[in-house]
C-alpha cells in the first residue's frame, strides 16, 4: 500500500488518561507530562483520535508538611500516614487505603491524611471519593496548594475542565513556583484549544523546573497541535534525553516523525515504546498503520489483532477491526484521501 502524500497522516487524539503516581519522596514536584499522537492515516470511515495524558503526583514528602496545622502537638496519625505512603509507593493500594482510613480515624482534622487517601483513591480510579477527600483536606487547610492541584487533576480526568482550571489557578496562586500546576493548567488550556496560553504555561513550568521530562512532553504536544512538528520533535527528544525509558515521549515522537514522512524513524520510536510498555494497545494500532504505509500487511495484521487482544476500548477496537477488514480490499478501496485533519495533541497531568 502506498499513500499519495503525508497529508494522510492526520493529527488525531483521544483522551486516554494515564495516571502516573510519583514513587519517590523527592523535593521536586512532578508536572503534567503530555503524550502526543502526531499524525497517522485514519481508519476507514472514522478519524482516529488518539492521545494519552499522564498525571504525576506531588512528592509525598512535600505533601505531608505539618499534619497538625498550627500546633506543636504530636499528630496521632503521623505514623499511620507514613506507613500508608510506604504501601502506596510499593503499589499496594488496598493496604495503603486501609492505613489511610485508620489515619483519618486517628486524626479527623489531618488535612494530610485526607490528601494521601485521596491520592490513593485517584490512583485506583475512584474519582468521586478522591474529590470528597480533597474537599475535606481543603476545608481543613485552605492554603494546601498540593490538594488544589490534585483535585484539579481529578476534575480534569472527570471532564470538568472549568473546575480543574479554577483549582490549578488556586494552586499557582498559593505556590507560584509550582511547576506541576503550570503543567496541568497548560493541559486544560490545551483541551480548550487555547494553545497560546497552554504554551505560556508550559514555558513557565520549564523555566521553574528545566529537568522535568513531562513538561517537554506537554510542550511538544502543544507544538504538534499547532503543526509545528520540528519544535515538537525537539521537545519530545529532550523529554527522552531526561527520561530514556519514557514510552509516551517515544511514541509521540514517532507519530511526529510519521507526520513528516519519516516512517523509518517513526517505526524505530514506536518499537522502542512498545518494548518499554508492551500493554499499550494504542501503540500497536499506530504501528500497524505505519506498517501499512510500508506495504507490510503481515505485520500490520499482527498489530491490529494485538489491539483486539489488549484493549476493551470501543474506539480502539473499532479502528483495529476496520483496518483488519480493509486489509483484504484493494489498495484504492482502502483509502479516501479526503479525510479531514484533526489536530489535538496528547496531554499529561501531575499531582
């Protein structure tokens, strides 16, 4: 199969929220890390919308702060909170949740106990309970920037962008050097198609923390959305330099390469992303389309079948099924080169 030109590689992004929890208690605060899908041919009848965004939490050490505000008392929940954090970082969410429940019972006035339990709920995908706990943490401590930030992430994951924007604004107002919040607010602007404000926030985040790979991923997505693929590739490359096993950055750079007609480079990046994260169905979908670009129906078929094996997402499964059905058709029956182009780069969020 051959394609007339690179315009068939369209910018298409579906919001796939990938929650990434920070597992270290460092003093730096992670930020939103965008994952871009640059451009690829749409499946028959339907444009592909593919994008991932990643949420990174604030460091646990920073989140703890004083567990009893404005007192010199020993917090009865402190040991439980520390134990819960250890379980959380070991990815034992069930054990962490139980321990944070005990911490809340031990000290119902601990904003940190509610915050840490909320992070655990969010990691488990329980947005409703995460928001309830964050509301309580903020009620107890109205200056808790990290709580506003993580609640903004929960709202964003729930599609409540106005509420998310308000919370990221609050987090930045309380903590003007909060790179994570700038990254996350950039993603809200990105979702609202305001790339100028998104770029401004991403730049500010990078000025605050120039070694945060996720910020370059986010900015790369913004550039890709504006069809500035050279700058997007530069930022994805920087993200990979800072974080060599960053599958999302490799995947997005691969899509950007494909958009500019560099299929060999694109395949190399997506192959590496799959080696790092072999359970991401969307990677196989896009690699399958790249194989089709190279007239390699055999490998494309294997990748589309892998999507069906890995994913229960209706859109991804439809794309893979449509491609599998189409592969048996003549090359010209496969393509309608008048597909509309839709540019929506991927995103990321951080706690």
